[in-house]
């Protein structure tokens, strides 16, 4: 039956329902990555605090929130079965308000990004395009774990980090400041795969080819662990070569602990994925910040 475009009974969504739709808990990863970029820039904070505040607003409550709204709108039929209490299928976001909020929040994100300069605007547009491509047909990158997780990883780690560095320095970072966040984006692909273990059966029924669906739990967790570990090895090597052995050694130590935790994760990936997110992933993002401080010193900043 064809859906008509109308505001059902002119009902407005409540503020609480809108906030829930935006999933504030998901804002932390991109805002953390943005903070890493701010640190890595090597620029003093005097006179930059307003830019830092607006940049953090952009990466979390705007761009990331937009991605969550878009995802919930295009998943509304599936959520009506699996999560009927979500704001859209429950009717707390009535009628077509889901897509209206997605479009409005996209426009607001672009406007705010433009205030921070051309480079930030470009990064924001890339992130928003990936957010829509991840969920919206006909592209719907989320239907394939390789492409979908790549898009999310880049939006959650690389782009916010580069945005933070750009906001501070007023221009894109040098090649070192691009390589490190892109390496951590590569590793974040594995983190995204861990999140797919909780919905294997649902993904199979809805035709989503996540890596656990494509490869099976055993091979998928091995791929995820390899993708999380490999870029950290490269980061450690680069920091040693760049003359930051203490930072490199600290990240290496954190990686050793992660590898130990991975040996447990591999045994029961479906049961232990949430546990590893709380332990191993915490070490992973801590390593990001350590790498950011190393870049700060390399860029002439104060450690």
C-alpha cells in the first residue's frame, strides 16, 4: 500500500522522542575522535575554544545524530518487528516526521560545518553522504558488512579526527595527521563487526550480509581481530620511526593486552563481543589519544 506524505493528525513529536531517535550514546566515538584531532593539531587553545565547541557539536549532536535518524527511518519496518518500542514504529515520532527530521538535521549540519571553513564543510558533506548511503536505498551500504562497516568506521574515527585537527589549525593536517586517523578508521571496521554479532539471526532474515552472516561467527571474529590489531602495529612502527618511542611503546603495551583479550573473544564471539567492547575497545581508543599526543609533539605542540 502506497504511503501518503502527510503529518498524521498534525501531531508533533516530543523532545524526548527526538532525543531518543538521535541516540546520544552513539555520539561518543566521533566526539572522542574529534578530540584526538584537536590534540594532534599541536595548536594552542587560546581563542580556539568556540571553534572546538562548535566542532564537537557538529561531529556528535549533528552529523552523528543525523546518521541515526536516517538509519531509524529506513529501518522502521524491520524495527516494527524487532524493536517496536523505538520512536518511529511506536508512533512517538508520528507520520513522516522521521524523514523530515533527517532532512532538517542534514541541512543544519551543513550550515554549521560551513561556519568552520571549506575543509570542515567538505569532511561533513562526505560524512553525511556516507550516512545516507549507509541506510537509504538504492545504495544501502549496510546490506554488505564490508562496505557498510567501512562507511561507519570512517565516519566515526577518521573524518571526526581530521575535522578536529582542521578546526584547530585552520587547514587540513599534513600527511602524518592523515595517515594515523585513517589507520584507526581501518581498525574501527573490526569494532563495527563486533556490533554485528548480536543480530546475526535478524540480519539473516532481513537480507543484511554482515560479516558474521557472510563468514560465520568464527571466521568473522578472526577477521575483526586482525583488522583491529594490524593498524595498531603500523601506528607503533610509525611512531618509533618518527622518534616517539615512549608513545609507541605505550600503545604496543595496550595492544599486547588487547591480543590477550582477543584470545578469549575468539572462543565465544557472540557472547563476549559486548565484554570486549568494554575492555579491548577501551584500550584501542586510549591508544588513539596517545597517538594524538605523539602527533602533537611532532607538530610542535606542548605534550
